[in-house]
């Protein structure tokens, strides 16, 4: 039997860790905790980097996809080649009162050097098709006559007063604003009168200078057209400046389209000898005739948008990437 007194045995059994043992245990625990924190921090940084790059690539795909669709559609007027002229005059007649910028339908694209934020270029893309072409139901009687369409055509119901339209055949085209209100199943008449103003736009003349739908000409069709201006501007996060590139965005008509785009450079491939092939690439200042533009080369500098979140005021070097894409204009050569 144990000869120790009962009180002494209880005291020995209740003894805990010594101070040295406790310090060693705490040190080991701290090392393990530091390891766990380090692993978590590295994993979070890796995730953020991958998320940032994924978002960057998605932004680039969307931005380039949008610009490619717009530029590829510019200048399309069915069988009509807009670069051709008759008697020194363009084959496209523009009757709109405001016929500059996005309403300048004589050239497929126009641009400005350094007109955007951070010295970025500006490009205006004209005559991008908004709907499929609607054939004329009957020929015009004279150059000021209304245009008659098939009101049962599925695209007819999408027409509205104030829409900008182009009527064209293989010989001529004319741009005008719709002044009446088309309704599916009605007479199919499209009016282009003067004296009606919608959103600041009107027709300066009713004269389309060509009798569209005439039997001696090719079939005429009517198309709704749009014009969009793209450049670099402010994002919803703040003002885009050279010191705050994180707040820059690709804008469409002044509205943010894709954030994280720091700058855009536009070069134009011009066809100087009429063989539908590019002879040189120049900036907007070097384009003598916008109808000679056969392709557009877009360069975007894009950064990780996740880096601008927080309180850094958009100031970040981040991980900018440069992307270049060359796009054909109205199926001409590059």
C-alpha cells in the first residue's frame, strides 16, 4: 500500500504543467497559428489574383466583342458600296437636320486623336444595323413621296417615330427620320416630312433625291441605323485621371460600358488605291477620306478592377495588360 499520506497524494495528483512546459506549448501553438495564417493569406492572395485576371479577361472579351460587332457592321447598306460616288457626290443622301457625329452616315467611321481621358482616342461608328432590312411594298412616286412597307413584316412593329432610317438599293441610299408612328397592321406608310422634331432631331428636307422601289432599279430595302461613340471616360467609382487609372472605363455615348479600361488607341487602315486592301495604318489625323477606311486597329490597356476596391482612390499600378485587335470594316480587306 502507498505509505504517503492522503493529502500529499492528492497534492501530487493535482500538479499541472510547469512554466517551461507551458511556454514551449504556447510557442508551438503560435508557430502553428502563424502557419495557418500564412497559408490563408497566400490562398486569399492567389484567389484575388486569379479573380482579378479572370475579370480582366472577361472585360476584354466584352469590350473587344462589342467594338468588333459595331465596326464590322459599319458602312453596311446591303448591295450598295458607300465608298462609290456619282458625279463626285456621295451615293448616300443625308436629309437629317443634324448630320454630324453619330448622324454622319456618309463615312462608316470617324475618329479623334486624344479626345478621351488619359489621351485616349475617340471613335464614332456609324450605320450599325439595328434591325434586319424590310423590303419596300411599292415604289415611290417621286423623290419626296412617302415610303410604303409591308406592315405585317416582323420588324415593322419595332419602328417608332424619331427612328433614324436608311432606304437603299444597289444604286443610292438616303437617311431620314421617321415622322409618323408606324403600327403593325396599318397602311405601312413611313413618312419623312419636315417640321417634326424628336429628341432634337428633324428632317431638313423631304427630298430623298432618288425614287426608291422603281422597277428599273434593284430591290430597295429600309433599315434602322444607329451611331455610337466610344472612348475612355469616368467609371461609376470615380474620375478617370492619369493618377487614378483604376477609375477609368470604356464608355459608349458617355455611359460606362466596361470598367478597368485605362486607355484606347485607334489606328485606321486606309485603302488609297481602291483595291479594297489596306495600304497604310494611320491615326485619325492622317485619314484624308473616311470612306477609304477598310479596317480599324484597336489597342486597349486593361487593368484588374478588383485592385481599385477600397480606399486607395483608384491609385494603383495593378497588372495592366495590352490587347490589340484588327477589325474589318464592311467586309473589306485588312
